C-alpha cells in the first residue's frame, strides 16, 4: 500500500480549519488541540465533509506533548502539511503562559516537525499583525529570538523583563516570524517550505474574546479606521495559506505575509497612528 499523506493542524479553530480544508483532500488529517472536545467537534464536521481524521490533545507549550504529536502524525503516514493556528491572546492568559505557548511552543513545533516534514511538504504558522506593532528590535535581540536554542528562549533577559500581556504577545509573534525565517533554511534540506501569516482582526472565537475584553474599544476603533473598514474572515486567510502551500507557492519560504485590511499600514502612517502612544 502507498503511504498515506498527512496534514497536521494544531489549534482546531476557525482559521486552522479553513486552511486544512483547502489543502487536505485525500490526506489523513491530524487535529491537535488543548481541548480534546474542540478537536473532536472539528473532526466530526470534517468527517461529514469527507475527510479522514484523528484527534489528540496537545499543550503547545509542552515539548513532551509536541513529541507525542509528531509520533502520532508520523505513524499515520508522511507529514505533508503542518498548520499551527494555536495560541493564546493578551486577554486570555498571563505573560508567562503567552511566552510559554505562543513563543516557546511554536519554536519547538517548527523544530520538531522540521525533522520529519516530507519532501515537497509545507508549513504555515499563524502569527499576528500584533508582531508588526513592535518597532525594529536591536539586531542582537532579533538574532537571539531567531537562533537561541528552544530550551533557552524563555531565559533571554529582555523577555524576562516583560510585565504586560500585550507586550508578551507582540514579542511572541515577532519571534514566530523570526523562527520561521531561520527554520526555512533547515526545512529546505527536506525540500520543504515554511512561512508565517500575520492576520489582523479575523472574526473567530478568540477575536470575539478580544472584542468583548478590556481592549474592546481599541479593537472596534481599529476596525472602523482601517483602510478595509471591516474585520477579516477565516476563509480569506485560508485562501492565502492554500496558495503558499500549493505548487504555486514553492518559491516562497521563510517569509511573513500580513493579511489585515491595511491596519498595520494605518497604524504606522494613517488614521491609527494615535495607537502608538498606547502600545
């Protein structure tokens, strides 16, 4: 029998599901989530649409859990696609948990799946427009975020100084982009590509929390003053990811693409410049 190709989705939410549906026809889909119930609900929807699925519980901030996920996925076949859409937001978690999950965990995931990704495979990491709100970091900080061994990342002195959850989130998402750049050079040895996507406000349950959290007024103003004058949809992110992971996107690796309706442009040079004083 021919070996089955496998797509792995970490974070079985709206954005990840939109991507995985576009790239996984005929493949076995591994759905990994901190909430096993959430993964099972997503699996039921996908199976009713003709996809073959298995589910597993994963704490993205745990190397042990990530290694178990790798073992589960490779037992199913050749891992052709990795999509990471897991993470926590500034309104959902503490500084320590944001750094452990969004920064450290994503770095470990890239490293471990880079060891097993199939030839011709591809990965997409969902980052955030928030990482583009940080000014340019000193080169030594950028290099440290990109290249420090995963188990030493959380001990970086400038990360230990962070006390604000939004700042922790911004640094985590900047780190995601930098780790993708570095890991792209390693994934290339397996003829595989990896990129990140930085969405703006996309209407998902996580965004719903933010739009009803302590920063809701800022987010609503951000939407209204953005060039697009609206939030985005998971399908729009899915379309972009599908292109990156397809044969048409093979010349793109190690890069980050903003999909935010122009919000970041407005933050730096347009009607949203007033936000700089609050960030």
